[in-house]
C-alpha cells in the first residue's frame, strides 16, 4: 500500500483489511472543485493542523456537511509541500494513539490543495489571491505558533523582514502577517466581503494578537500610500472582519519513527519522517492523542461550516478565556511543567513513564486536584474536574505518546508567570492562605533545581532551550551541588521577581519555603527524591 490516490483506488481492499478508515467522499472531485468555491483557507499546516483541524473537516465532509476542502497556505516551508504533500497527493495518515496502546488509523483527504505564497511560486500567489476575491470564503484559520504573530523583537524593535514589508508593500511582502494583510487587501478591493480570521494557536487571547499585527501592517501601508483609509475601516468593522478568540488543546508530538515502522509492518510503505532545512519534523502521517478540545468565540460575519457537529465548542469571548485559563493555569500546563523539570532531574525520557513513579504521580495529582481546582473559575462549557481527571488518568499516562520532559521544559521561564503565578493571584483574590501550599512551591523549587543542570545522581545534563537561562544561571552562580549553605541570599532576587513569576513569591508567603525546598534538593545524591518523599508524606 502507498499513501496515494492511485493506491487508494487500486488497493482499497488492502486498506480496509488493515483497519484503515478511508474518506467516504470523492477525493479527486474535492481537489478539483474546492479552489473554485473556497470556504476555508488555513495558514500553517503543521502537525496539530493535520492531527486535529483537518480531521474535523474530514468528519464534516464524510457526512456531507461540508462541500469544500481546506486550502492551505505556507509562507515559509515549501519543503513540506514538495517532499511530503505532493508525492502523497495531499493525503495524510492520521494515527490516533490510544491510552491502551492501540492505534486508530484514518486517511485524511480534507486538504484539497496546498500553496506556497512566499514569492517563489507566482502561480500559487495568484491562486491564493483568487481565494480571497471569492465571496464564498468564510474563514482563514492559523496554526503558525505564537511567534508567527510577532512584528517586533524582545527590545520592541521591528523585525528586519517586517520593516522591509512595511516599506515594500503588499506586492513584495514575505512575513506571515504581512502576507495575511495583503490577502485581506485583495478581498477589500474585490468587494470588501466579510471574513473570520481564526487563530487556533495555543496562546492567550490569540485573536487579539492576530488583529493587532494585521492592523499595524495595514496602517503602515496606508501611510506609505499602498492602501486607502477605507481598508482600515474594513478591518476594524466586526460585521465584516472578525478575530475570534479560541482555545485549542491536543497533544500532537513530532512524527515518531517507531510509528512509521509499525505502519510499514502492516504494508504501508514510504512514510518515514523527514527533517526540513528549517528544522521541522514532517512525515506523511501525524501521531496524536485521542482527546482534543477546540473552543471558539462564535463570531463569523461570513457564516461558517457547522463545526459544532464535529465536536468544536462555541461560546463567547469570556467563555474562551475561562477555558484557556482553566487549562493553562490549573488543569494541564502546570502539571506538564512540574513533570518536565522533575523528569529531567530524575532522568526520565517519557512523560508517561513519570506517571509510573508514585512520587511524581502524587505531585501532579495534588498540584491539580488539591491546590489548583479550588481556585479555578468554571467555564461551564467544559467541566474542570472532568478535564483534569482525563489529563491524569488518560493523557499523561498514555504510553503511546512519545512526549518527553525535555521538550516540555523548553521556554519554562516564559511559562511560569501563567502556569504558577496566576494560581497564586487567585489565592490572593479569594483571600486564601497561599503560604499553606506545598506542591506548587515544590514545583517552583524543582524548576530552580533543574536550572543547575545536574541530575539527582550528581551528573550534568543539557538544559532545554530557554531565552532567560543565561541570566538565571548568572543569578544562581556560586550555588554548589552538595553544599546547601552556598545558597545564601542568591535565590532572593529570583524569587522576588514579579515579572518572572507574576507575583513576588515572598509577599505571597512562599519565598522562604521555596528556599528551604531548594536547599534540601541540592544536599547531595538522591536529595531530590528524598525531598519529594518527605514533603509529600510518602
């Protein structure tokens, strides 16, 4: 079997015998007709797009609730299109990794065309413009990661490409946000038709980030004479252009070579993962967990497909915000960070293996169930208790997920203000005594212990990427493994830094406790495990 239209036609019985679910619609017809009647365009077709969003569209197509496939745009990585998508006729194999170790397989064909719009393929540029001139287009969605919306560096200076895009205008721009704005300008000039711009990236108030970037570029182009004032009025009119907030949640690791071997063993050949020149890991398949949550603010001025019939949850902006805060501040992300830092220090290579460790299992259970849930605001559209229990019993324990503490430990310094600081703020708002917390300060102490880059056996290890590591390591300079007294006052500047944690940890009543935990954890070999055992009472 090959993942191609020819093989699907000639070897259909083999696919069915292997238990691989196939599309029930005419794939070739979909690919031919969708560009003429575009409904849904997506920018940034990576793993989470294929493992989640494309499968939502597939569900609707199978039930004839959607008549047009998704058309994807890429601003950067044409390699994925040339090396993976085109050789496989835009098909993708969705591998769902079940908690019991089994796998569900489905051929996805909901992507009806893929286009590179960075100026290297003029024919693709023209086709993309055509989609945005079409009145039938209802939504442009995004999964380009949070940095894709950034116009400035950490010093607040315009990124070089963005500065060039400001000056060169819509016909020569290259950054994702400028290309988006250029396509919107085409739509404005062709009739000012309505459209929803839907960021599905995992960042807070993602719709606002997208809107801010688009408006800044549009204003720059107006000032340079590339567009008239009516363009900004068009973009700022919510009855014509909307930027709904969303919350997305689905663990979608990079394609696992072991999965490719298993697929080869049942007769599916040629699906090995590749690494692009940009460092992306791609494959003709995507592997992901079963649970998935997509919550969207229901603001679609041009109408929308019936996404709710494929499991998408619709609410207002406040509901999206509460769902996102529930996940990021209590029910998933803080647990992930605690497992990541302690997993690295204790030598684990898989998150699921950590959940077999009674100490780490107790750590995250208490972090979520005992210390977090009592201050979480209930979004009602999703039950925090049910969500958290699913995380603890099905998601973190899923042995098929090749997710590592080393990956999750990336950029921890940028995550702790939300993952831990927001819970502490909620304790303060509700008049609760945060100084009585045990597990949350243990998680913070574990992160500081992780920053020493020495495991619990006294061996050095490599820290995951994090832009603030050089500065943090400088502040911890002079602290010696095996010598708690070397800590002195060296943690004070870190723990009282409200920019880092969202709160001054001493004012929150936890600074001294974290110092004590940290000193215990650097006492010598096995000290981390001994500290966890003592503080958790196990």
